[in-house]
C-alpha cells in the first residue's frame, strides 16, 4: 500500500494541532509549561489548526501526482509524533496530602529566596505570603504580616497524627515552572471554635478567619469552614496566589 507523503505530513500537523488544542481546552497546560510560557499552547493550537486547514485546502486544489512516502521521511515524521505519545502517557501529577507531605522538606530550602524576590511591601494574605512569612521572619516584617489580618483561603486538608482536635493544615500546590516541580504551600488552621468534627485528608475547604500566632507561626483562627468542590485550576503561581 502506497502512502502519500503529502497526506502523512498533513496528519502530523493535525496531530500537533489536536494535542495543543486538547491541552488548551482541558486546562492541562500547567502540567507541562509554566505561567510565562503557557501562551505557547493557545498560540500553537490556533496557528497549527490554521496551517492544517490551509495545507489541506491547497493540497486538494493542486491535486499533483501521488508522491509516495519515503522511508527516510516516514522516520522523520514518526519522530515528530514521539512527543505527542509521551504527553499522552504522562500520568496526572499527584495532588493531595500524601504528595504534599513528601515535598514539604524541600520547601524550606527554596521559600526564603522566593519570598525575598516576591516581597512588594504589601500584607497580602494568601497561601504564598503566609507560608513565606512562616519560613522567613524577614519577609513577614517586610510585608507587614501581623496577627488580626483577615484571611479567606481555599485548599485541601493535611492532617497530622499528633495535632490537637480542630487543628489541621490547609494546602495548595505552587508552581514556578510546571506541575512536575510543584511545591506545597501550607497554612495552619485552628477550627476548634467552629466545628468539632474532623476533616479527612484531601478534603477541599474554604476557610475564613483571622491570623493569629501559635508557636511562632501564623495560623488562621477560623470563623467559618465550608466544604467546597476542587477548583478547576488547583495550582497557584506567581500570577495566581
């Protein structure tokens, strides 16, 4: 069976367009690209879709004699399909209490530098700012992080075996590059005055309250705790804290 070289080229372009379009629509761009390069996915999807349509249109109009696909060109086109297969086979990164607990040790090595770079003098009560303030007192003093500030955060639960009743950590993953190297941001929560019932690991909650200091760390003294559905974009970044 003879395969047209032009047809094979068009299929490869269409495959790449489909991959980028799928990542764009599904919101899975963060698994592979960071915030600064995420624009490449919608740009590439649109550009390759237009290129595929134009290629098919002009190929149909010209109707040249059938040019069979050579072995060398077939090998080259197959190599262009390898990244698509790799993306399809990459499993979704683990997002939850277990993954966060495994990565917490590396957080302390990186966050002081991130905190110093991100400081802009504002006491922005977010996962990033609270977690950074708990790692770097210098950052906390610079941005004016202090007890009494209102907090409203949404994240998943991490329980610790020896924590008092009503105490847990609320967590989100922060990506500086892509989901593969995401780091957990954790904020201690005291919900003892709101609910006596515990929350299981990985339960998504919205916690509202005010900052207090407990054992040298900023903690949210909860005034309201509500179960919520996991957000469509679970990752935080420098552009979404």
